[in-house]
């Protein structure tokens, strides 16, 4: 029951759905602020050079041109080609470099914005979607413990939604790269990109892909042995070592992976597990990488991903290493809505509709409404002075729970149109039940008496 | 002290500034919801046909093309040219037509989003900016009283910010069009567009412009007599009539203008005044039109504009007339920040920094922080276990008011680093003063002892 979309890949929601999305964004914001992340937004556009600064990207970029420019094709040489940002990390890195002098490091920020990718729209892949990111960036250095802190904040943020639990899957780029080095694989980017497709295309096709990239089948199979390792305790480290490869980079990566697992198991047992096939493909990560799966909705793919990056932001000799995670809000909301995981109690903020007897008395209805609003109660005045029954019908159709009216003797009353219950009321003192004041968002998995729906 | 912007026309804010902007958006949202407006968002892009559906537009449109498309120029014939929306009214009209079956009319919605215009950036004109819109749209008809309701909601919303008062300037398209008809002007669009420039270029230049468009100078001067009329009471209606022109359209327009003034003067005396030079240029309005000036900042131009439109959304014989107003949030925020009208008490959400003695005890600091957060207190744990003084310095630099620490004997204490006051504390019960819990936004016009700054 989502909004009709006349353009594939550009999702829109009906008002009741947007209330759910907005509530989710409010929950994320609350969690991020509780953990001391400051809000920023960056412009939607970057120069094309900036978007491609880290070299090849698998993200399809939308470029902008002005319509009026087409008529007079003489492009001002000063105007640079702009593109829409495809994530919030690249713009954030640019923002940090632009404003380093005015920021205190380590700088903790959250950023909730739309991003755009010109990809072919398909199952859960949108061309326009909202991301909710947290990153911590240091000046020159960044302590390792932030790589444990960040995924646990995302667990807390998503737990707050009352949807099925997420599991954070972690790996470390140094493990994969070190392992590649140890077995003589030089085309590491190709290896990372191939392994990244394992869940989608299967082991055989990945071996084929790697062979095309010059990685012999036997070597490719060893990489797949690594990629098959998965588990929540330190046993996974031993299983990697048992593959008989050792390089300084691999050893450093395993040490870091072990540290993440140990600390995460202490603070949130079972919520973070190692999964050695996680690589984050072509992205700019250099250490720990994260993906996240939603229990019962693994088909959705990762709903929260990220990692540690050392060189994304560099000005001269100054580097700003960081670690960040990004929730794919639109993908998550789309599933939450289509699976009916969360619903809004009504599609309008309005708690009370003040009825109008005739246009002359509209000013009195306006006064009643103003009094209720001054006390924080969302109120509208009936658009028409149709018959009382028709005004109630209007409220009912919009899901407004209460109707306010004044009888011939000037007595005020309020009617709960769900129960039909009606009481005398005074706009300066009447209070609706707390759960009716604003639309509330609730898990739809069970009815109020606990039965599954 | 705003963020460094490396692209002209695309403003960005530092964290403390974004806290002010976010607070402003929260206030607007609260007011809109108190008045029963439901939230929606529309996609950032529309087809170019949709953006130009109402014919010529003065807005410069950004078109999109995929970067990868350039390499293979064979454009799929099915792919339509997309552009970024230049306002929120055109997309809203399209959304209403797409989803009419799922909406209850009159439909009240608010929408707070970025829009883009490829204009030359100048004083207060941005290429990317946030708008906050409210609209009420009817199915086939829409009662006139909404044309009084909407500007008063905007007055209430902006009053809540604690900035100088706004004045809503109203006119009615029917008055200008009827007057044009009455004095024999046929190029009404040209006349509207010329008058719209009166404040910017002056009466003589407007007369010249109109002459170029085929409107004789004498006739043009009569139009300027109309445009010079301005006032808050019904006297303005008589002054228009005194110009000796009468047509059915003009008379209807004057009646509507009088009704808006009468009702507005009753509910918010002095806040809405008639200004006959307001035309909204090429926009799609058909009745009442609005602009808004901020006291003491008239040079900023209108910060909230809109009007009544009858034919923006039409499907077959079905039309959806509406009335809407749009706040230019970025323009307003830019001035609020540069003039120092509002400031945030600190640039981070963090209320408490929990210090760390050594990395081994970080887990204990994490526990204290988790306890404080579970009680709604924004808390971070010190990134380093540097000397106590250095950790306090870090808090001070970020504006964090409280530092939590555990002494050698295991006693917990919290220190207000502004006053130096230090007390024993328990994370399960300690509560910061309400005004310190989150950063708060305050008017900077006077100091706490009431003196002007």
C-alpha cells in the first residue's frame, strides 16, 4: 500500500507511511545524539573530481547540467561539472578537509540525507534513498576502540525500533589483503570484488570470475576457504590460522578482528560475529569492515554497512582517519512497511477536529482550536459546516480520534468517535489519553492481547 | 563563521549552526503538526515535462544524466529526461494526482525538503536550499477560509522562533488581472512580471519594461498607481475603487482581498497587510498571493511566499485547487546565523564526558555512559586515557559542560567545568539542569541581564 510511483527506483510514501519513516529517523537521531554525535548536512552535489577522487567507484553517478545551458552551449570554463553524491562518506571527508580548523577532533558526526545512484532499479535497490550515517574522524590518528564502539551504537539504534534483531557481520580488510599476499594473489581489488559477490552468484561463479582476473583456480579456492569462515567467538581466528598462511598484514588484521570480537562479546554478546567473506568490494576501507543482516530478512542484504578508512581525507601531510557506518534507511523502511512490521496509529497528526455549525461561528471554532493547540494538542477546524454526521465522517475517514462540538446551549463536549463515548469538556483543561495525542508507531507483529496477527 | 563553502550557492553549516537550523525545522514541524498537517516527502526528481507542465517557468532547472551514459551514448528510448525539482508545489501537485485515491480531501500536508535552481548565486539566493511548505488541497473545490488560515499558521510558526516579527503582504491575482482587463492591457503575464520587479528596479524601469511589452506608458502608469497601494485595513479596497476601474474579475478579487484582511485583522491584528504590487511573477497562482517580510531585514526579500492555485493539479475533468505557503528556510537561516539572531549553547549534543583512567578501565567508563544514556543524558566516553587535565580540556574545547570521573577510592563525581563545582554523583540518579541536557537555542539579541549586546 505504498504511494504510487510513476518513476521506478524513486520511492515515495503515503502520509501514514511517512509518519513511520519519520518516527524511525527520530529514533536514530535520538540514539546518535545520546552518543554525542553532532548533526551536519552536506550539499547534495560535489564536483565530479571529488566524487571520483578515490579512483574507480562502482557507484553510478548522476551528473547535473542546467536546462538553460543547453540553449547556449558555450559553457563557462569556470563552471565545474557537478554530480549528486552517491554516499555520505565522500562528502563528509571533503567537509572535514574544508572545515578542519573549526572542528574538534576526534570529530563525531551524524548525517541523515538522501543520496542518488543511477543504478538499474531492482529489489530493494533505489536510485534515490535516505542514508543515516555516523562517523568518528581523528586528526592524524584514531583510537582502535572506536571500531568496537560504532557497530554497537547501530545495534542500539536499530533495537530501539522494535523490529527483528540485527546481527553485525565483521571482517578486516587486512586479513583478506594479507591472505592474498600470502598466497601470491596480486590483483587484490579483483579478489575483493569477486568475493563480495559470493552470496549473490555462488562459489563456482566466483572462482570463474577470479580466474578471468588472472587468479588460478587453485588459488581462488583457497580464498574461498577463507571466505567460508564465520563465527561469533575467537575460534574463527584459529580457523584462519589453520589455513596455514601468515604475513605481517594478515597477523595485524587477525589481531584487530579478535579485539573487535572480544570487546563486542563483552558488551553485546551474540550481536557481532566475524564473517570472512565480507569485503565491501571497491569501497575505500582499510581495516575493519561491517555489514548487517536483519533476522528473518536476510534476503534484503545488508541494511547497515561501513568500515575503517585511513586515507579518505588527506590535506598535504595531514590525514584524517575515520570509521563509519551507514544505515540504508529507505531499503529498511521499504521492508518494514511492506512486511507490516511497524504501522502508524493514524495517517494525520490531528487529535481533535473542532466542528463548525455555520460559517459565522467559524471564528469561535478557531478560538477553541487555538486553545487546544496552545496546550500541545494537534487540532484542526472542520473545513465545512456540513451536517454534524458528515463532519464526524470526515474525522473518521482521516483517523482523527476526537470531535469537539458546542451544543445549542453553548455547552462544550468532546466525543471519542471510536467508542462513541462523549463527555463535557473545557478546552483549557481537557487532555486526551497520552497514546492518542500524536499518532504513535507500533509493532504490528502481535495484537494487543499478544496473539500473532 | 559559517562552514567554508568551496562551491558558491551551495551553503553548508558548521555543527553548532546546524543545531540552530535543526531546532528551527523542529519548531516549524511542531507548528505544522499542531495544525493537523500530515508529513510527506516527494522524490527530488521529476520528468522535465512535469517540471514545465505549467508552461514557461522563470526557475532554472538542473537536468540529470548518468555519468556512465556518456560512455555509451545510445540512450534507452524508455528513459525519460529527469530534472531536480525547483520547488515543492509542482511535485506535490503530481503526488496528489498520483495518489488521489489514497488521500482524504481537503488534504493538508507539510513538506520540508531541499530544492535546486541553477541560478547565478547572489545575495541570499542559493542554488540548493531547504523549503518548508504547507498546502491544503481540495477535491474539485476548496473553501475560501483556508486562504486566511494558512498565512496565520506561518505567522505562528515564525513567531515561535523568537526572531523579529514577520509581516504577511497579500494581494489577489484577480485584482491585478481584472484591473489589466479594465484598462485594456492584454499581455497580462508581462504586466505581472514587470510589476514583480518594482522593488528591485524602480517605477521608471518598470514602465520601460511594460512599454517594451506593448503596454503604452500611460496605461503602465495606471498599473503603477494600483501597485503603489498598500495598507492594513479596508481603506485599501476603497483606494483601488477610487482608481475608477471596474470589471467582474476585479470586483471578485477585491471582495476576496477584503475578506482576507477582515478575518486576519480579527485573529492577528497588524500581521497581514494588503500590498497591491505583490504578483508572484510567473508562478501558477490564480487568487490570493502572499509574500512575507522580516522586520529590520526587508532587504532579504520575501522569506515566505505562496498563493492560491486552481488548476495546478488536474486529471481529466477532476481538478484539485489548493493554497500553499513556502518558507525559504536556507535564506532565513543564513540571515539568522550571520546576524547572530539565534545561537546554540554548544556545538555538540554531549552533556557529559566520562573520563578514562587507562584502557583497561574503558569498559567501566562505557558502563557509566550506558547508564546515563539509558536515562536520556547524552554522554560520550573520553577517546583517550590522557591526563585528567587533558580530558577536561577536550570537553572544554567541545563545549561539553560536565565531566564524570571515578577517584582512586572508586568514588564517582561529576564536575561542572564552567563553574568548577564538583559533587559526588551516582549515574543511576544524577540529573543535569534541564537547560544543560541538550544544547539549547536562544535569542542572542540581549544578554542574560537584559542589556542589548
